[in-house]
C-alpha cells in the first residue's frame, strides 16, 4: 500500500499568494491524516480532492497560529456535515484547554462529533488512531512546546513462493492465502504445512516523519530513522543559519544533515520563509542528501515500498 504526501501549505509564519500556512496531508487508500492545520488547510484539502469525511486524525506540532489557526474552522465544518465517528486530535500541552475555551465561546460547533484530544507529554509516544495508520510523536526543539510525528502503514506479509508451496502438495485456492498470511495449514492427507521456508520476511510498510518547527535536534533524527520521506522545515537558506536558530528554526542544509544521519530515503523541505526561494534552498542541500524535494502546495509526492 502506498502513502501519498500532499503539501497543503508550505509557507512559514503566514500564508502568501503562492503558499498556504503549514499543513500536510498524509493519505493512503480511503483515509488520511493531517499534519498541522494552518489557515486555509481545509480549503486546500478539498482542492486536492481529499474527502474531509475520510480524515482520521489531525496532528498539531505546536500552538503557533500558522500551524493551528485552521483547526477551529475544520472542526466546525465537520460538525456542520454531521460527522458521527470520532476524530483524533493530537498536539502539545495546552491544546485541550484551548479547544475547550473555543467551544465555550461558541467558536467550534462540532455537533455530535467526538473529538478525542491527546496531549503529548515528555518524550511523546504512540498515538492511537482507529485506522490503518500507526502514529507516534517525539519532542522537538522550538520556542514553545513542540512535537514531531511519524506516520506509517503496517508491515506487510512476505512474498509466498507459490511454486514451492504447490510442489509441497498445497492445492491452489484458499490454503495458499492462509500460508501467505503466515498461518500453518493442514492438507487432506493430514500433513501440516508451516509457512516458514515458503514465505519471505515481512515487508516494511511505507513511512514518513514530520518535523516542524525545530532547530536541528536528536529527536528529529529519531523520528526520521529509515523513513521513506522525512518532511523537515527549512525556513531559511544556510547563510541565515544564525537567524534561523534565534527564531527556533532550521536551514535546508541542516535538514539535509538530519535526513542523512537518519538514513531517510528522501527529504521533503517545507516551511519556507516568504523571503526565500524553496528551490534554491533545496539546491544548496543536495550535496548532503541525494534525494530532496522542495514542497509545492498541492503537488503530491508518492511514497512506495517495493
């Protein structure tokens, strides 16, 4: 199964005419999760062809407005549409109180929809989402409490050697499926056939990590370890690294170092200051990591595992 990344907002601090505020959709077949929800995220999602009814979770890195301000509107839309199934919303400490305050002020309008808020604490950890997605968090290093996220699909069973199974006497049909699923079968003659030796090792599910906003830190490496794509902020070009650090951000070159250290298969740069050219930021980082994409609003990025 594939993961598809759809940048819904790639600007830092504020939206521009070309780039929306921070938001990224992580989509699989029939479902998706939203990483950050800046202003205009729900409109961008609909322009990208994403069904709001299929949204399983919203993952908020921190409570700065360019990462959060679109959430109340999104929740209100889901309430107006009469959504019944719960929505997971994960984020930093203070998220629950903020949403409760907005609800008391009449600013959410979630109707009968249950909003399951999971505030991240300490070193983060697993976030339960009632879907195919496996989600975990780790703390990042920004000016306010901030968490990054890793989203992955379950591992798949290994490849069945069909010819070897047939040679062992397994008939064509459902028994082959049982073996592929890793379960032993019993043949009509009473023999038990074990999948060991007939089914290859499990295949890793597609995975991605999301690290916004942060200075370079070990947790970003941990989140991105071996992922198919690390989505990392790159607010400034490297000549302004000192300014980036003063404001709690990273450069594209630093993001590339994180991705290389994590052995991420690809790096997606995003969260560009309106004063920089995203393509140029990516270009100066390519000597460090061979596969870098400068995110563009609504331009999907396919992640596949062979």
